[in-house]
C-alpha cells in the first residue's frame, strides 16, 4: 500500500511540483522549476523530496495527500457537492490529480500513487454519499472533472454541478441495476 507523505516539507515540495506542472505543462519539471514556484533552492527541494530516484512519485504522493485532505474537508463541509469546485481556486487539486494521472501513463511509480489516491477518494466519496459501492459515482465524478478542466471547451460548472447532483442524490437511481 502506498503511504502519502505527511511531512510538511514534502507536502510543500508536492505543491511546488503541482504549481510547476500548472506553469510548464506535463513534462516532468526540473528541481529548479519546482523550487522557483516555492521560493526554494534546488538543494532544498532535493532534500525535501528525499533525493535520488522516485522524486517525482514522492512529490506526487505528497501532493495527492493534500488533495485527499482537501476533498475530505470540502465533502465534510458541503457533502457530495464538495467534490465539485465552485470557485477558481478549487480547480488546482483536480487539475493536478488529472495531470498526475497523465504522468502515470509513463511512470509506474506515479501511477501507483494515483491509483491509491483514487481508492482513498472512493472511501471519501462513499462516506459523503453514505454508500459503500461508489464505482458508478466515481466514474461520473472523474468524467465531470475532466470535462470542467478541459482546456479547449470546458463544461459549464453549473451544468456539471447539476449532473453531479443527479448522480448522487439518493433515490435517483436511473440506469442503475
């Protein structure tokens, strides 16, 4: 089982990685690029990421832990609606998770971190909607996240929120066997 980093320095480096990906795209950012987003030197970033191989997976895991905390907080405060962003600053965790998914296509260590994050998200989602089997809802959620984060033709956020509510409202089991 993957353990997400809880060390504040590793999480800060993970946030730096997320910002660097947001600024420079999906190619793996350099330690310098990550450091620039954090105001930290290359040696500091290297130390915070544990050095050596697996730095990308370590930073991804650190930030995925932050994403899970954000989703727990949002769903705790807003229920299932907390999974849909309602302000611009709520998009970064979702975009970063989707970016890590894409990086995971060519990096097995990152893919393992992302898979574990989705397993945890299933648990958080199940708790929020009070159901244990949330596979359908998780597929809908991921699809809506991809749609609202689309760089060319993003889905309207209000429409996504309506679709999400339709998918998770108890008693609305259309299409479910």
